C-alpha cells in the first residue's frame, strides 16, 4: 500500500480511510481513485486503431453482481478506456468500472490467464499461444505471516493454464465422439446452450455447465468423459420438439 499513489495512475481515496463501513458507492468503494489513469489512457491510446480489428484485442473482466467472467472482444465490441480500466480494477485497491449499466472488476479474480478465451474461440483454428505466468504457481512452504500472505496471492492469481489444457484435451476427445456420429454442428453450442445447435458440451464448473442445469428438459445426456483430478465434461443432445 502506498500513501501517495502513482502520478498519472492512481491516488489515495481519502474517504475510504474514514471507516470500512462508510457508504461510498460501488464506483468509489476502493482505497484508491483511478481517475488519473482514465486521463492517461485517453491521452496515450488511440482506440480507433484498436477497433480496426487487427490485431484483435480481447479483455476479460469479472461482473461484480453475477461473478461471471465477461470477455470484451474488439471483433464484436468497440474497446474504450472503460474496458481497459475494468480489466485492471483489482479490489479493494481499485474501484469497479461501469460498462453498459454493469460494474466490473479485474478478470484476474476469476481467471488470471484466461487462455480459454483463445481455446474456445469460434471458428477454431491452429495457433501458437503464449501464457505469461505473472504470479508464481510453485513456491516454498511459507514460514512467516508475511510469507503466508505472499504465497496466498501467488495461489489466488497464478495461471490456470494447466487445468485449461486438461479441459481442452477432454473437449478434443469429445469432438471425435461427435464426429464419429456425424454431427458436426455440436460445436456451435459449446459456449452458448441457447444457440439452436443439436449438441452442447458442458464441463463441470464452467458457465455452460451451470446454464445446462436449468435446461435439462430440453436436452438428454449422450456421453461423459473425465479423469482423476480433472473436471468432467458431458455431451448433451437436444430433444426433439
């Protein structure tokens, strides 16, 4: 924690230090104000270039109310200063950022290396993916309270790339299961069960899995796959009307 902040980035929000229970509003409930960052980004970033679509930019942010990860993609949504700030709004230091009447925090709360945004992209294509480990997933046993606090942050924000790769292996095998039955359109339903695809794949713990719990009357389970220590995945087939 810094008492002075960083010029052109953030400065202390003095009202937040009065008391922890003082009502500040969701967009001011933070130890620091990032108004300076908004000005800096506006001066330094040409968003018209970003929104031309090449290179493509995808930004992850966590919805404060729903706890769901949301990806803002320059291929689909014009990227603005607010999207950049939302992706770095790590509480309780920085306040939530409002986008389209909803508030968002740093996506690292849910997934600090969200390679699933690349793996689950449609249409699928071959590519080389680099995942940067900003926080160390491996470390020694902590021996002091300070060590415990540091190690807790490492674990909380370390990359989940290994689990994402394990999930992709499961889905790859499921693709072959469907392909062998000559149903190529299953993949259209991979991320959104509301799409009118005949098949949907849901892996335990992901948003599709949660959504499918409320749509079981529309689908029937075809097959499941999993391995010890990995999330199980299930292929659902849409029932005829």
